[in-house]
C-alpha cells in the first residue's frame, strides 16, 4: 500500500471523474422524447393540411351551387365531384385519400325573407348546406399511440343567388 493503486480503484476515475461521455448519455435519454415531439408536429401538420383541403373542396362546391340552380340533382352531383376531385365530372384524383363523393351531402334550405328582413334579395332565399365526414389516416404516430383513424366532420354554407 505504499502509493500503489488498488485494483478495484483503478477504474474509479474513468467512470466518475471523466465527463466526456455525459453528453452522449444525456442525448440518449432525451432523444426519444424529442423524436416523439417532432413526429407529433409532423402528424399534426399533415392533419391540418388535409382538413384544409376538405374545407377548400366544400367551399368550391358551395360557390358553384350558389351560381346555378342548386335544386337540380345533376348540378348537386357536379358540386360533390368538384368538392372531392376539383373537377365537375369527377375524373380527377381525390383531394384527400379516402374521401369520396358519397361522403358529401348537399341540402338546400329555403328561408323566408319578408321585406328583406334577413337578406338582401328576394323572398324566399335558398341556402346551400354542404357537409362531409372523412376518415383521417395517419402516418403512424397515432397508430403507435393506439389511436385509430379519426373521423373528421366539416361543413360549409353558401347563399344561392343564381338559378
């Protein structure tokens, strides 16, 4: 014991005295949390993008119906095609994967407007209501958390001034 290092203390400074690997250990502990935050933000951004595409489709269909005879069944079918595919004949690809024209409902409401009390224009006034529900299919983040597909509803109203 005259200045000689004991065998069990030979590695003590390497384990507790040297801080060279501390950053790697801390990063290893924090990385899964950071990765889940980044993936969650990407998933949320994708959801908002698809929801916006659906709203834009309903808005386009509502604008179309506001300028034509909205009670005509053929023109309502054209509006559904316009909402989902962006084309009147429905030949384009769907704006959102899994969204179909059968998911869009169109109803025309007739509202009394005596003496132009509610709206500027004739009495009665027609209002086109468009509604849809689509299933959001995630890129894996929700599935990893055990959450299934999310059913999302969207609506749009437009006063009919044409037809």
